[in-house]
C-alpha cells in the first residue's frame, strides 16, 4: 500500500543537549503481532504509546525506531514549549502548555521544564518598555509576552521512553520499515525480510518517511538550523536586556529564535534548508548559513560580540500550508499519521498523542 525507499544517512550535526544512555532491543520483535505498532520513537510516537497504554493497559504496543534512540528529530529540537500551534489556535490543541505540564507530572517525567514565558519580538510595533533592543535588520523589540517555557529535549525523550517501557511498551531500534499494507482485518508493517501484524498502525515520523503515510504532498519537509554558545554571563545578558534568557521568536523576517542553553549559554536558531539544497551539514552552503546566523547574533548587541559557538546542528521539521498540525486517519482508524508541527512540536506532539489514541479507539 505505502512504501518507504531506503534513506541516505545524513550528517545533521551534534546538538548541545547531553545524550542520555539509551538501551533498547535492536531489530524486529520475535513475536510478529501486536495491538498497536508505532513507527517513530520521537516525542509523538512515545506520547502515543503512553496515551494508548494509559487507556488500555493490557495492549501490546511496539514502537519501531529506524536508527538508534536519540538520533532523530526530537533530540535536535530547540526545546521551546509554546501554546497553540504555529498557525494559531486549532481544535484539539487548546491549553497545550497546561496539558504538557500535567502530563509530565502524571508520568513522573523530569525533563527540565521551566515555565518561563515567551517573548514575541519584531522590528515594528515594539513595546516602549521592551527589555530587548537588538539590531537585526531593524531594531528587534518585544511586541507581546506569551505563555511558554523550555525543556531539555534529551531529558524529555529519555523520560518518555522510560515511562513507556515502564508501562510495558516495547521499543525496538534499528528497524527499517519498508512498507505498510492494509489487509482485511489488520495492518502489515514490513521490512526487507521481517514483518509485523498490528490491529492499528500509528505513523509518527513527522517529516521523515512521508511516503509511508501517502501524504507527502500535504507537508513540506525541511531542516532548521540551530547553534549553541558558550557561557554568556549574567552581567552581559543583563546589558542586552536578556538577563533571564527568556525564550523568544520573531514574528517577522529574517526569522530568529533563542532560549537559555546549558552551562549559562544560549541557543539560537534561524533558517530553513529545503530538500535538494544540501545533503550534509558540512556542505559549504549550510556552513555559510551558520556563519550568517553567528554574525547576526554577535552584531545584535555589544554584549554578544564575544560569544563563542560550541555546537551547530540541524533538525528536520514538516511545514504545512496553514502552519497547523496534521492528524489524519488514512484507513478507517487502522492507519493514522500525526505530525506537521511547523517547528512548534514540543507541546503539540504530547497533545497529538491523546488525539491519536482517541481516533484509533485504543
């Protein structure tokens, strides 16, 4: 029905978040049947597993990850937790931050969540009292203060995986899914030589393997760029009006976002690289984009002029025309796709897990 050609391994760089130790079984499960098969062990896939097992504790849920845990998009997130979607309010995605916080508490997950608030910034319409006044193709100032927060993406992924395993989800790494085929009363998930029968399948690969779901024309896959800095001491950050390193994003172009990093550093991101523009993060084109972002940040305020960049990485995302997520039933509740967060996927992916669980009736 839906097939997935082999993917070329790409060098996406190394994120700043320390990667926890993941130990999961490798390869296809021995018993070739389950209640729910989930393709993709990122935020969405693991949230789906937890929601299903919360509703149906006796279900056999198997999560299939193509590579090693922590080597995909979720670990390369900027880790900013935002309300609503990138396209604004959307049914089912109300109260995302409250839902995220409650879910983490209920699952006992410590992901470094800080409810910091978030700044919208722009080059026009800034508040007279804006703490930020940065030179970046105009003067960036705060235009609005929103609900928001930050997480450590590595801790979040690790916490979700541990919580899912504690509820008897099976996580299998290094499993390449080549096809998903709907049969009369079940779905067959196939690799080159192995297969798995499931009552329902959840495709939680976001921008990757879109042909598995048959909706590749609905979303645009691309890569976002991020870099992390060394220590920006409190005095320098204060001089720049950013003492708390409150997360921010611009509402106009050129786009820029930022947040507190680790070890008193910061993380900034900007830019999109679309399919065909570059294959590797070491490509000259991508390196020039990173250099441009670094130059922008250093020239925004004298307090940033001496920062040192310690990490550079890219993360795959899926952009939808209306900048709102896609939760799509592909075959009569037997195959469901969830993704397309347009860069706002941290809280939205957790919400999506609950929506998917209700759709498949598990």
